[in-house]
C-alpha cells in the first residue's frame, strides 16, 4: 500500500520553526510501481493543465513558483516532468545564472522583477532572488567585491542578511497584494545522494555537459549552505508565501509531491471562466451559421 500524499507535512508557513536536521530527504514511496507513478503523474498534469487554462482565461491571478536546491537535486527534471502537459502559452520558465554586469548595476531584486508572471500565467524560477541570501551569504566576497554596494552598507554583514530577508518578505507580500501568488520549493537532497548523482554525471558521457568542476568545490560548503537555507526559510516562510521542503533523494516521490503542491496552490485561487451573456450567445449562433454557410460546398 502506497503512502498518501499530504503536502501539509512538507509545508512551512512561519507558524513553526524550521530545522533542516528534522526533515527527511527520503520518504516511503508515494507510488506502487513505475506504471502507478506514471499514471499519477499523468493525472496531475491533466488537472494542472485544466487549472492553468482556467487561470489564463480568468486573467486576474499569476503564480510564481520558485525552485531552490543544491546542485544535482533535480530542479530541471522536476520542472520538465511535472509541467510537460501544461499548455506552454501560459507557462514560462526562467533560469538564473551568475548575474551579468548590467544586472550587477541594479539592486539585487531587479533582474527577478522583470521576469514576474503576467496575470493568468505561471512563471517558474529555476533559482531565484534567494541566491542572494544563500550563495552570497556562503561566499560574502561576492557581496563585497562584485555587487557594488556603498562601503557603509557592507560593514555589518549580519545586518545585510537581515535586511535582505526583510526585503524579500516585503516583496512577496507586495506580489500577493497584486494577485501574484508565490510558492517556494526547496528540493532537499542528502549529501550522499548528491555525491552519487555527481559521480554519475562524470561517468556518463551523455551527462558530462551537466557537470561543472565548481559543483565539487561547493560541496565543501555543505554545512554552511544548510545553515543558510534554514535561516532563509525561517525568515521568509509566511502563510501567503509558504515554503515546501520536498524530500529529493527519490526523484519519483519528489515529482509527485511537487505536482500535488502546485495543484493544491492553484485550487486555492478563486477562478472561473468568463461568463457569457444572452446577447453574446445570439452573436455566436450567427457566426456558427456563417461558418456553415461558407463550408456547405466543401
């Protein structure tokens, strides 16, 4: 018997303290076998496509989905498998790499603001503004050497991080007040599983392109990253912009959980298809008659 999905087991909204040591990177299977997994994932895609179509037609809400994780946790694959059945007209995926010189000439949120979802759309952030309190916190030399902040603003780094947490929380509250819902997903992979996946990338020529030498270097900062994630989640998890900490050692479980999370968040939105009027129905009937007349000799 497979375990039932209860996304509240993985949801953090600021009402309880998050401890990364107390959350699992692997759970009991949510599927019976491969066929059961594929059937569940297909059902999720169908439901999500219908909900996204309704959101697109309703055109009042947007959904921002943020994926954060250590390297090799499965962000790309999860996005691909979970969202592959959703109409691409209403979904945008934005990956954030190292900031460019132009982006460094702006505030730390600027490059993310320009990619926010339009009403009726889902936008996926593959990494996000949270890198500014994760990678930059673990490597503060990035802040000091590259981000061009006034010297007086970087003398107290603890204050820098606190201000950034506050800015991010206010930013997400602002989005909520404008109809943009934010869902944040941390794919929680164990260090051992990550190591096995990195070795697989090195050993498999078809996956070598995914591997960067820097990935191995960053593993040396594992504990610092875990502390940074814990602090960021505790500082920014709210009822309106929750974090979901998803066990990522089993890719199938991870994808099923993410699918259920997105469906649950979409179902919370008060959406409907635009209502028609009697006058509109009369006009449509006339158009149908015109089309039939145009095609009667074909």
